[in-house]
DNA sequence: CGCCAGATTGATACACATCAATTCTCGTGG
DNA sequence: CCACGAGAATTGATGTGTATCAATCTGGCG
């Protein structure tokens, strides 16, 4: 087991060359008071704090999955690509969200920085030790995983059976809800990811995403504001478009 | 906490009317020696043994998710439906596989019996108690979940970005591998589920599944045998069709 | 000001869905 | 043992939602 006594007991040995260690073992931001992440919070001192520039790779699909991560600031994308360039995005972890270590041996997806990001990283063993010490920590880790599994399974229905307009509406609503959870205005969505990322998350093309969003605008369901902001003008309408899958 | 001292300490109070309690707290079949399920095995005595006839519902999407299940025999489907009848299947748990309790509060998917099935059921609290007693049990539960999450994430790429022939080829190979894990002939696939279930798992229609499988047959990649059996004649060919996603 | 990546818009193509018959399979009863 | 029926699977003809290809537009930045 690693040294736990010092305030800054983090290792740098395994940090990939393209990463930069930004901070000492400071406590993670408490911006999202998600109870599910508490276990991780308590391990704040054992975390390595890393930052990645826009579009840098945090880890590759196929790499040994020995670490667990938490986003401090910025947005990450979890993605996977075929040789001929088709890409699927599984999710966009944001501040407070956990990701990584999603398989026994190797990562199933890559993780990349959508924006400049700051993340905390723990070795798998650190988490395992914490669970061994504190049974309650095990429950909380299980909760986190159950939530991620539920999210992935909802995503299956979207990709397998929903039409383009339902997919886009569902995406907009999920973004709005994320805003609400973070105490922001739920009526004004900051997308935070480009059209290509949205398309690859929804299993569509950029053209279809663009057309669908403009169709929503023309119907008066949303309007476009400064920057990448989308304003929800008719939430019930948007929910109807999402087909009752607004979660 | 429930009584643990008796050999047959299972409750019947919450068994839905359409289920039948078949057996006493007998040890589960050790047919699949998957280490990941060991935790559950050790709890065999606390399990309720249930059986369901073909197409009966084990639990509904939206029901409180208080139970965890293990398949003893038969095949289960995890599925979700829109009001207008579109259906997505997330997976087909078979002997030895765990399912259920996949969200904090409520089930995200329904579970139904594809064939006649026998399953073991534990209350969530039983699992939580086991984890509290035995830290190693927590790791094993986490492993199970990580595996399920990885499976779901692979399924995302299939549904979001793969063509019909790639989907079908991937499905056939995954069935073959399951056979191999269970000690059966990996060259002879017993589908065990009807075309509609395959279609809803792959995000296609029955017609497309049928056409694609026959196209494989005409190319000499597979051949059809008695019953629902499919014989793999050209495994490298099938793997090429799957597009390197044969897992 | 001019560059360039990202976004939009339009015209066309195509993979798969949909609709519509058959044909197969297998359990059941005469 | 065979006829029957019903659900499942196959096969064919046609439709359509979204991809693809191809410009054009926009906005941030050196």
C-alpha cells in the first residue's frame, strides 16, 4: 500500500508524457454534491491531479485499465473508433463525474479532453483498499456503477430504436437537466461539445444533427443564443419530441 | 436483517402471483464456474428459487429494483419498449449470468423469460450485507458490474455505428463464444432466441436479420442445421464481416 | 483582412424499413 | 400416421429516413 501520511502523497511515475501535473493533493472541488462520489472525495489526498489540453487523449482504448478518474473541470468524451473512422461516443463526463477502469483488464473506450480539463486520478488499488477498509464505500462505488450502467442502457434504446429528432431532443433535455443539477439555468443549454461530438454520441451525422436542431428552431421549440447556447422555448414540446424518454 | 440460520431461509412474501417457487434453498448449479459469480454462489442458501414460463415477465421496467437475480437454466431477455411498440433488448442473460438491480431506485429495463427459466433471487440487502462482511465480495461484485458496463458500451458502438452485416456477424460470434465458455461446441451455435429477439437486440428488423443470415449462408460463411442451430463454416470470414469487433 | 475549422444548406444515393405474400416448422388431435 | 392450424421465418416489391457528397456560410483569431 502507498504512503498515506503526507498531505501530498501522489505519485508521478506513471503520468504519461503528454500530461501535466498541475496541483498538489488538494481536496477536489465540491461543485457537485453528488453523494455517490463521496467515497472518491474521501480519497482526495491520494489523488494525482492532471490536466489535459483540448483533444488530448487521457487514455486509449485497449490500455490497461488501472486508474479511476474524476473530472474537476471541463468536459471529457468517452469514445471508440473503427479502423475506417466511424466513431461512437458513450458519454461526456463533466465536473464531478467519475470515469475509467470500466473493464477488468483493459479500457473498452478511450477518454479524450473535449475542452481543457483538470482531472483527479487514483490507482485502482487505492479504491480497492478504501472499499476493504470501509464497507460503506463499496456500496457507494456500486451506486456509481449502477448509475453508469443505467445510463448506458438508456443510450442503447436511443441508438437502437429512436429517430433522429427523438435522439436530438433527448440529448438537449439531458444537457438541460445536467445544467439544472449543477445549479445553472435549465432553460439555457450550453452544449459544450461540437456538432461532430453530438453526432457521434447520437449515432447520427453532423448534417442530420444540424438539420434537426434547425427544424426545432423553425418550429419554435428552441432558439439559438450567443456562443453555443441553446434556449428551450417550449419544453413540453421538446419533451414530446423526445418521446417520453427525457431523462 | 433476515434470519440466516436455517438452511431454507427464503421468503415467499414478495413473490409476484405469476411466479412459482420451485425449490428449497438448494445450492445453485455450478455449471459455469465463473469466478465473478462466486460471491453470489456463497449466498446460495439465502436465495429464493423461482421459475418462469416462456415469455413471462420477471420484473417490469419501472418496478422498484430491490432484487438481484442469477440464471440457473434457460435464457432471459432484458428489454425496454416505447409506447408505439419499438423495443430494444440490452442482453440475454443465460446460465450463470447475473442481472437485475441495475439502478438505484427503479429498473431501467424489464426482464422476461425467453425460454422456460429457473432463476435465483436475492434481496439487495442480502448482497449489501455480504459486501459489508467480506470486502473481497465487494471487489467481485464490482467486477461483475464492470463487465456488464463494458458489454453495454460495446453494444453502443454496434447500435450506433455498425452495418447490418457487421451486427449480425458480431452477434453470431458472441453466441459462439458463449457456447465455448460453457464448454459446448463453438462451431455450432444454438441461437436460443427467435428472430424478433435478435432483431431487437441488434436494432434491426426480423426481415433484415433473416436476409443477412441467408446472405452469409450463400457466401458459405455459415450453414443452417437442425433446429435453431447455425454452423460456422468460415470463422475468419465471419470475423472479417464483424469488423474486428468480435468479442 | 484573410484564413480556416466548424456549421449550415442543398441535391442525391442507398441501406434498411415497411408492406405483403408465401413457405416452413412443429405441436395437436383425429 | 397424417391433416391441420398457427406462429415463425423467409422472400419479394417498394418506400423512406438518414447518409453521403458538395458547396457555401460563419465566426474567431493571427
